[in-house]
């Protein structure tokens, strides 16, 4: 888990895995979901109740959302028994992960074959991530502070600007409502894992309604060795345990000044102190600070015109420390100031959205500093006419660093009947080069251009209130893709350890399939992604992407008992852009359960990697074996 900017990291890049254990098993599970009329039992219809915000930047019923999406609810998070956000995301359709060791180490999340820096991560509407390394610093985001998560797949640059090539993941922290409420949990597990968290939330009634939610959490683990023995002369292997500590807090506060007039403030802060390996003989660690602040004003100007103004600031700081250099060997800091003014205009059943944004990025890192500003204007339209749904959006981003880029999208959906809907869409996107890719000494190339994407997609959605099915085919053509290599063909003399540079073309193409159903007290769900993310210049697969990966789960809920068994499988992948080093596929089986002791108290537990599978998520980096985590929870319902 060395700094991404450093030459050492380039010689030890994060890697992911590879042959799919049995994609036919998962496919059969999904298809069997829809093979019997006996599934038409009366169950809670979550899809009808769900409201999504991320797909259009406005609240929208899930049944009207044209973009392919997944929602991870608060109930899903609680039942999973997970302590790691990255491991929770690994179980979702269209998602692959890589990690440089266990929880607390650096990790990446891929969406539909798009790299970590080709996706946007939002926390309560505020973009987070590093402008130097690119993408979110996932290990510093505390799962304990999260209420629910929306994952929207496909290019969303016309709504959110640069970097939304593969999709957007939006994290929502806890929000207050109703009578005062206390929730708390504590747990212990393998590898010396200990966690505790608590939250208080509620809202006043009547005029000038005030809502509040504040939460705090602590977690730590002794861990296991982040690295495995490596024959390379650049090996980072150190057989010591690599643990971590994480302290976090979050809060949301809002005040209704009058009907339709609301002001608010929210924050999230987290400090992660995690060990990693950078060779034997001394202790190395990284201290990551994530801070997210936002103030906003929501105003109903007219019955058909609502406005939201938001000011926010995000700081992402990593300091790398060695026992022989306690003041730090290097640091990477990104500070982002954001202003947005969103106007939603109701035109009958339709919505016209007008948006103005300004994003200021300031970077300070060892051997690197700089800043850039992006001013953006955007407009979108949501149309609803009987069985017809449509969306259109256009956006212009003007950067002080890389110039002007215009993006747009069109989407259309038609309800074939009350259960089936067909979708088709087309959208463009782009990713801005990171400061490392442009300026880092011996690695960046100042001539690097933004990546550009053109995505065409068709999909089919089924939802009868008991069973759901989503099938999407996407073809995302990228130009000027930026890749990192250990040799630099464009400037070999000045970049002896490799560089980041534009290749001509790449394609992210695949089919994503997901389904779920209820069978009495049982619930069955599964997903399968078959993809071909390739460098069209060389014809080789993009590094660390599998051709196939999927999930399957069977859950039981009756009375006080909830339990589940899940499987995660991945096909083989290549550790390098030249496709010379193969990482084998893997399959994981996990168990999880909860038991309600009383109306307020419950026990929960999770058994990861039941079969003690030995596998790698990154070349020569360790992963957890069979491990158990158990805990007690108060007040969650």
C-alpha cells in the first residue's frame, strides 16, 4: 500500500483475479427465478417504495428510473454483517474489487470494466476522491456511517461532469426523523477485529421542523500480512501483521424555516491509521484523513420551481510514515471546493433541470502541487407520457487545465405491460487526467488528453412485485484511454520506471444480468456479468478485469431469525497490460445471520470465506482466510 505516485508502487501495482468457477450455476439460479408461477406470493414490494436520487439528481420512483441501478438499503447493510464497504460492494452486480491486503489497505472498485478513476463517488451529493491518484480512497470511508447506497451504471458525465464513465456510486449517511432514537452496536471477530458505533437521530414536530442525526464509530484490527512472498527484487514482503484503526463521525442537521424553505448542514469525517508492507525490517503505515462538509438551502420559489444551492468542501489527505522516518516519508492531499445551484422546474408531469456548478481542486503532494478550476452548465429533461419514459441531458465543462468538454445523453423506455419495460440509451462521457498522470516526475506526461467515452445500451426490466430481473447490454467505446505501464514507450529516457500515457482506443462491452425473487420465507438473488474490457490497440484485456464474474445468495427470514448463504465468483484476469501474468479465478462462500432477542436487541454474525479459499485480489498481496465476526445491536428497526 505504497503511495500511488511513487515508482515503488508502479513496480508493485494492485492486481485482481481470474476462470469463472461456474457461471452456468449463477445463470441457472437467475433464470429459475422466473420459471414458476408459484412465486406470485404477496410480499413487500420494495421496488415500488424505493426512491432514487442519483440517476437524475432528483427524487424519482425506482419504477421510472431508466438507468441500470442497484440500491443497497439500510436493511441489506445490517443483515450482511459486513464491516468493510469494499467487501459489501464486491457482492453487487457489475462490481469488481482489488485490494493491497486486508481491510484498511488501499483498494479499488471497478464498474462494468471501468477503472477506479473512471467512476464518481458521492457522499450526500458531495464528490469525494483524490485528484492525484484518481478515484475514492475507499478504505477511509466508514461503512458504519452509511444509511444506504445507490449504484447507477453507465456514463453520467452529462449530469456529474468528468470521470463518470463507468457510473456513479452515491453514499447516503443517516438522516433523522420521528421521535428521538438511539442505535448502537459492538462486535468482535477474527484477526483481532473490534468495532463499536452509536447514533442519535430524530426530528421535532410542527412549524420550524428541526431534524438531526449524529453518529460516531471506532474500529480496529490486528490484521494479517498485507503481502505474500514475492521473488521479485522489488518485493515489498514483510511477514508481520498489518492492522488498522479507524475513527469516524457524521452528522446531518436541517431546519425548516417555512413550508418549502429548508437550510441544512452535513458532515462526515474519518481517520484511518493502517499498516502496510514496503519491505522487511521496519514498520510502515499510512494515515488517511477524509473530511466532507456541506451547507445547503432548499427553496420552493414557486409551486412549480424548486431550487437548491449547496456549498461543500472535501479534503482527502494521506501521510505515509515509516518507523525510520516518523514525520512521514510522503504525503498526498486533495482539497475540493464545490458550488452548485440546481433548479427543478415542473412542466406538467415532466421535469426540466437547470444546473450551474464550480469545482476548485487544489493538490499538494511530495514532488507535486497544483490547482485547477472547472465551471459547468447543464440542462436535463425528464418526460413521462403514459407508457413512454424519456430523458435527455447536456452539459458543458470548462476546465482551466484541459479546456472545454461537452457531453450529452438520451434515454427512452417503453412499458410493454405492467411488469415489463424495455430501455435504450446513448451517452457520452470523459475522464480528466489526474495530476499524477500529468505532472508527477518520472511518471506523468503533460501531453496526456482526457479520456472520452461513447456508450450505447439496451436493457430489459421485469418487476411483478415478487420477482425482479434486469438485463443490460452495453458497448462503451473509449478513445485516448490512459494506461500505466512499467515501461514507457512514449518517453522512455525520462521515464525509466514507466509512465501513464494515452493509448488509441479501448472498449468496455458486456452483458449484466441480475434477478431476485421471494419463495415464502426464502429470498433468492443472483447476478452474472459477462464482459470484454479490452485495449483495442493491442487486442488484450485491460488489466485486473475478469471476463466473467457473478454472485448468488439464498436468504431465509421468519420470526426473529434471518440468515443467508452467498457465493461470489470471478474468472481469471491478467496482472499486466501485456496479459503475460495470469491470476487464477476464485469462488467464495460466506454465511451471515441475525437473531432478534427482543424488540430492541439483536445478535448478528458473519462467517467469511467458509471454505478457507486461498486466493489473491492483487498479485502477491494477502487476503483473509476463513474468518468469523459476531456482534450485538441495539435499536435498529
